[in-house]
């Protein structure tokens, strides 16, 4: 019997031939014979050595490595979270400044048509009435007066009954109650709270009724930096009979910019742009529109953010569509007095404050929930970020529309 010998080199080389005796295997049969041999070899391997074809196990994590990875992820989250929070607060602050800018521009639109900036209203015993117009004849606050210019004309006209504010109908009084609990988002700072109702002092109004809840905004008009001390009128503004006498020509409107002349308790000259029965025109802002406050963020003690709180403060106790009370929808910038060109800071300076729990002064000052600075809108429509560390003299003068004092608007 002839034997055929195959070497490894012969099997792998392209021109391999089988040798043995005088017979050789043609090259064209090599592939067929190789294919017939190879499966047998693989099946034999699988049959006799089942582990030779098993996959090699891949790399894995030990417990220590897993804990290290978790720790690294935790550190990265700890580093990124403050940055994300700062970015979100910067966005809210920008939105708040945009709210102020829109309020300022709306007030300028009112001034161009009514020839006066929106008034602070007739006092906290009155609420808005569309028949009162856009100037000092409007009993509601400046927030109500701005509604038509802020695309809220339907809310503004919802109280219309064809009768003057001092002689309202029963239906108009009922709708006035609904007005006082209607939130308007543009009047709220997104860093402080969403538009919602808070606890207020309930009671009757001259032209409506208020319940135990009402809507409060986060912006205030500028009463000014009067130099005769902080004043407050004790008669809650004009009564309905006073207004009827005024319309009949037997009595004149009160001039709250010269409160000492009309016998009010606590002498005060309201030198700002917005106060009760104000009728300030752009020509009266002699210090310059870009150097005079119009509206700004008002301080609020954090305890009064919560709508479920039963707390209320004497400057936080009436809905914002009511007229100006004592720091309700307007705030002071009084910080001292001048003797010639020398400024002396007062002990009760109304410098801006950041909202702080347990500190009731926040409720009477300009201020905000933002860190470092608050937004103040100027009479030209611009918005400035005023630091809480602002110089008292500068803040005092920016609140006075015609004191003739030069101030610098550059803040470090």
C-alpha cells in the first residue's frame, strides 16, 4: 500500500503537492480535501476538549474600582451643580430686568398719551377703575394704570360700568374684588416667587371689597428722597365725598408733593416720580431721565412669600391694584440730608436691602431676592443693577427727580 505524506509547509504553501511513491495529488483537489479534513478536526476538538472553543472572559470592575468611579462622579456633580444654579439664577435675573424694562417703557407710553406718568392712586382705600383714566384721576395704583400698555386691556376694562370711581355700581364693586385676586406674571420677580395670592388685610374699600387673600407684585414706584422726614397721610386718601366736591369745583386735589401745606400728619415732600395723586411730567424730571429712578424691585421679608402664611405687614397688607398706602406699591430712597453740598447720612437711611428672614426693614426698603445687587428702572426706560453697598448719597439723589445734584452711575 502506498503512503502519502503531508508536511505542514506543504499544506500551507500555494503550490503544495502530496508526495509518496510515484503518485501526486493535483493542486486543484487540495481545497476539496482540506475542506473535508478541517471540519473533522474542529468537531474532534469540540468533542474531546469542550473548553478549547470557550470565549476568554473580558476585563471586569473590582469593588474598589467601582467605588472610585462613584466618588469621581460625585465630585464632578458637586462641582457642576453650583455652576448650573448660578446659570439659572443669571437667567432669572435677566428675566427680572426685562420685566422692569417693560414696565418702564409702558409708563413712558402712558406719559406720551396722558401727559403724565402713572399716579400712585388715591390711597389704599381705593382700587382701580377704568373710568378714572390714566393720570391722577385714576384711584388704582400705577400697576393698574399700566395694564393696557402691557397687553392686559381686558383685565383693565373688566371693571367698566360707565360710572365714575366715586359712584360705583354694586356690580363694579364685585368685579373689583375679582381684580384684586388676579395675578399678572410680569409684576413678579422669578427669583422670588411665582405669581400667586398671599395673605392680606381684609376689609372694605371705597369702590370695592377685599378678602383675606390678594395678589402682590415685586416692584415699586419711587416716592423720592424727601428731606423733611418720612411722611405718612392719616386720612387714607380722599373720600368719595371729597372727590365729588372736587369734581364740582368746590375743592381742589391734594398735592402730596407738598404734604406739609395741606396739614398732613408728618411733613413730607414727595420728590420722586410716583406717589398718591402724582402727576409728574417728563419736563419735571430736571436731573435727567437716565439719572432718576422710576420703578424698582421692592424688598420683601421671606416670611411673606408663602401664600399659606397668616402673616401680613403694614407695608404688605393690601393688594397691589389698590392705591399707594405707606410703602405698599411705592418705596423711599431717603438716606439723609444736605447742608449746602455736604451730605449727612440719616440713621434711618432707606438703603436697598437683600431679602432677609426676620428683618422687617426689608418690607419698607427697595430690595430684592438677588445676591449682590437689585434692579432699578430709570425714567428713560433703561435698567441699572444697583449694588446693596451703594453710596447713601448716590442712592438718595437718584430717587429725587430735581435736586440738581450730580451723581455717578458707575458702580464697582
